[in-house]
C-alpha cells in the first residue's frame, strides 16, 4: 500500500478489522481470552497508533501503546488527551472482565490527571482496575506508566454505562475463529519513520507568542505537528482564548465497537482546550496540561466527516488556566463535553523536559 504524496496517513485506506458479532455472546473474560488466542483482528486504531490490549485478570486489564513520534504535538510532547487512547483500552477491558454474556457497555465519563509530560521513545503502559461493576454502571481506574513501570505519568478514572443484555443474544460461532496474519503489519503507521522536522525548534517558541505560532501554522508558514499527519487533527480557527479544532472521523480511529474510540474524542477535546490556552501565552512560555474530564453524550460514527471541538478559556489566573470544550459531529449534534486545567510555565522549554506537573501545580495554588 503506497502512502499519499502529502504524507497524510489518515487519508490512506484503513487497516485492521472487527470481531465476529458472535463473540459478544460470550462472557467478557471469555471474549478477552479469544482476543488473546487471535480470534479477532486488531481494530484500526491499534493499527494506526499501536495501542493494544495486552492481558487481563479478575477485574484487571493492561494495555500498551508505543510512544512514537507520530503522537507528538508541535512542542515535541505527547498531549495529555492522546494518553486517553491507551487509558481507554485499559478502562474498558478491566470492566469487561466482569460482564456476563451478551452485555455491551460504553464509556460515559473519563477523567485523567497528568503528573509528568510524555515524550517519544518509550512504551506507555496502562494498568486498569475495575472498582465496581453493577447492572447499569461500572467504575474503573487506570495508572499510566512509562519505561516499563519506572515512571507514573498519569492516573485516571472512568465511568461506563452497562447496557441491557442483547435479547435474543447473538449466536456464538460454531468453532473458535482464527485471523490470518496481515503481511502489512510491519508497515503500520506508528512503525514508520516520523517527520522529525515537524517539531518546532525552541528558537521559534522564544521568538513568537503562542498565537503567532498558531497563525503561522494556519497560513502554512510553519509545519503541522506529527499528530496532524497521523490523524488529521488540526486547528481551523483561533481568537484570544478560543480555538476551533477538527478531526476527520475516519475508520482509522475506531475501536472494536466500530465507533470512534472515547480516547480519541478526549484527544480532540483536549487539543481544542490546549490551543485555546496557547493563543494567550507570550513568547518563551510553555503550556502544560494538568487534568482532563470528558462526558460522552452519544457515539461518534466513522462517517469520514469532521468532528469539531470548540475550546475556550473559562478562567485564567497568574499561572493556572481553566478551560472547557464542546465536541460536535458533522450534523451539529453534541458528542461530548470536556473541562480541563492547564498551567503557564514561563521560561520553560516548550518540550517541558523533566518538569513534575503535580509539584508545579501545588506551588501555583
């Protein structure tokens, strides 16, 4: 499969697939066991980013995602919302281990607190734990680690809606399915060389204000970040303290449920809020996200049209900034609502280095 000449991966034909509907007839743990046995293909989002479920226990689940350069923003940091992609896998699978046969579920709320910035070159590992799984509501938490558990970079919680059992349940497959390995796996997007020249040098951040950087990117005078070339996410409009960001709802972004994954929607909302904050920072000032909360209102379908997030500043103090965002589908229907907190870091490198976000946030109170 050849790449488009402009390098926009989201415009390629998606790879991956979805489980046989008959797998839903199984209890949650058995479904995950079948995944381990190769009975279902990796979903498109896994083929795009490398985020994949890696194992489960009784009420627990693990997921990994390579911190590839494709996930970086213009400052050379993996945005907090992007971490929600791997976190959402662990959130959901931990709950799935406790579900009876033919019982679907969906993410209703996701919250993350960020402790340290994430950079390329590591493996991001999410360990999920089901806290409570009832007939209609389930709660789980995740610890997100970097470098094989050496560094805790984020913690989060999630609330899922447990839906009524499917009646009648789908017919289970007569024999366990097997998936033929795809010979193109080694050329999946996240494995390819990423555009290192898309990261803006520190001299750019020192010379221009955040808004000036964004305006030059909108005019094509500065390059779009790697995450744009991977997913299509990009700002399309800015004013002081406000930003509009779009994301093409391609099949690349879908989970095994065939809808746009909740972590992807969190990434879109977080990007809109971060860009809104960036419009207000002077030259030489970095921005770091501290937390993110998303409430999901309806599924987002992979219809190829744009999802639109509008982010705005609710309150800006000397160092801390509170933001909100609304995510709508192409028909103008609300998909999600989000809030977040960011921090101004004067004289800090745009790439943030080894700053400890939790300690700096405490100092800013």
